[in-house]
């Protein structure tokens, strides 16, 4: 509800890790938008321990996403944040709790 109120016209991209955590968290996030699913314009899956996210981030940028939900762990999340800056991708980032570590 908070996201829909704060970003009512968001074009949302999801980046999820290809493991039970990433897939499950992304599914739960997506289900929160079931009534307004058109807001989610792309969902990208990354592999654990992957380090280069420029290809999925470029897709997200080209589609005009202005909010990116990260269902990833801290090491991948930090790299994604840095690479969004490198690509000058202007989007708000929202992360699952695992992104912040224990």
C-alpha cells in the first residue's frame, strides 16, 4: 500500500536473484500489485555471485522504469546500486530486507 501511495504512477522493474529467496520475495512483491499489475514493466533474474548487471539495467533504463525493486543479497545489491549510477539510470531503488544483511 505504501509503495502504491508514494509512487502511484511508477513504472516498476524487479531484479531478483535466481534462488528461493529472490524468487519468493519477487513473487510476494508482485502479488501486492495484482490489481495494478501494469505498473511492473520488467522482471529480470540474476544469478548468485554475478557481478555485471549492466545488461539488465540497460533494459530497465530503456523501458523507462522509475522504481526498481531489488530482491537480492547485499553483495549483488551494492554492485547494482553502483552500476545504476554508472549508467545514469534515474530510478528510485527499493530493496528487500535481505539486502541490508543481518
